C-alpha cells in the first residue's frame, strides 16, 4: 500500500499552503516556502517499511527551514536521508553547508535547526526513521549530519548504502510487510556501519538478545526520566541484570547509561523550553525532567547545544532560532515519538 499526495487537482493559488501542510504532516513540522510565481505540481509517494518511511518527493523550487519553535512541535527524534535524483539542493545544519547533486545523499537531524534550498525542479527519495532505530551514539550520528556522500564515487560503504537504498525504494510498493521490515532493518544496519566508519570506530557486534534488552531498558528509562533517583543500580535491579552487564550493553552504542539518560533529559527540557507558553521557569523545567541542580543543568545544556537554556528559550520565542546560523545547537538528542501522516491513499 502506498500513500500518495498530489497537488495537481489543487488550484495554483492554493498549492503553496497545501504543499506546506502536506510536507509537514508527511515528515516533521517544517516551514516550506515555494519560490516560483506559479507553483508547479508537487507529488509525494510514501511507503512504510518497518521503522523506515520511504518517500519519493518531486516538486518545483522551494526553501525548507526547521526552527527551534518547529522542533518543539515534534519529530525531534527523527533523521532523514535524502538521495538526490534530479536538480540540486543546498543543505545547512550544525555549521556544515553541502551541495547535493544527482547521485549524492545527505542526512539531516530533525533535533537541530536546518535550512535547505532547492533552487530548481527536483526529485529525491527521502528515507525517514526514528533515531532509536539505529544503534549508534549521537556522537557517531553527528559525523553523518549535513555531509554529502557520493554514490557514484567508486566503491566504499557510502556507495553500498546508496545502491541498497535506491533498490529498496524501487521495490517498496511490492514488498510484503515481513520482508519489508527485515530489509529496512538491513538498511538501518548499513547506516550504522557508515556512521561507525566515518567516526573512526570499529563496528560493534551486538547480538539480537543484547539489542532486545537494550530496547527494554531504554523504554524503562524514558518512562522514569522525571525521577531524580534514576540510576544504573535501580535500572539494573528493575531488569534483573547486573550493573556491569547494563554498562556493557550501552557500550554497543558507544555511550554510557548516565550519558544516555542525560541526553534524553536535555532533549525534553529543550522541547519544553521552546514551547510558546513559557509558563514554567527554566529551573522548573529542569526539575521536571530529573535535574536536581539548576547550575548543573545549565552547564550540561550549554555543553550539548552551544547556548544557555535562557538563550534557547529566547530564540524560540522571538523567532531568532529560525536562522540556523545565528542560533545553532551543537549536539543531537533522541526520544521515542514518531511523526508521519498521509493526504491520499492508493493501493
């Protein structure tokens, strides 16, 4: 089953607004602005393959921006790989600027502001997935963000990833759910290999049993983030494992239990601080998600995102954070929410 969006039946005067809403609902909240006097027809054809959403996007020139305010509305735990087929795209995120041409791909992180310029009619396939579906650390993922990979530059892992994803996209509409899920898992495993390779780290060997335990532990942590007494010892007891084993399974992702907990807490604090109501103080937001020291929270927030909590809130409220160059977080985070929808359906 495929989910199809097509603006051809929409009057040209209404296409810009319709396309903006359609793109935001299909992927994540985005500010989409068409840059042509008479908007061209745009189409999105999407397939769900396990944890992976595969969407062929075709449209006319436009500018796409992800701001701190839009991050607060959801989707911050997702990443998107765009494999360019036609036209060019300029992506800016986290201090990186890359130009994408046919046969190249780049990954954008929905948890950080970014801007993307598509100055001519284009076509690309977007592979959209939750951060937690790829077993690598945020540090390793950061080496992939806003980096251009050339599928045509001989062999190597990047070429293998691009070839596999392209063939997977072509077959997406004809796969049964079981096969689709397994093939999507393989795609995400290839991305993990690429991340480890680019980060100069050996690819860890994580058996399925370890992955299942890690998933249960992460779910437990996410449900108890507001508890300031959450600790490796209490987590280990809740899952009937030793503290040593608990630390071991987090090593498969190149992180530690404490670091992963702090990343999740910071992500939720950042989301709440960017909400327009601003009813809670910075200290209240920190306490809500398990930080017992306001000063420690401020230091950790600045270290992760490059700005203080108050600066982040001010940027989200005033709209300053709409410009990724002027207010740019420096680290990634993760969560569990998913964001996707459809505007039309065809079998």
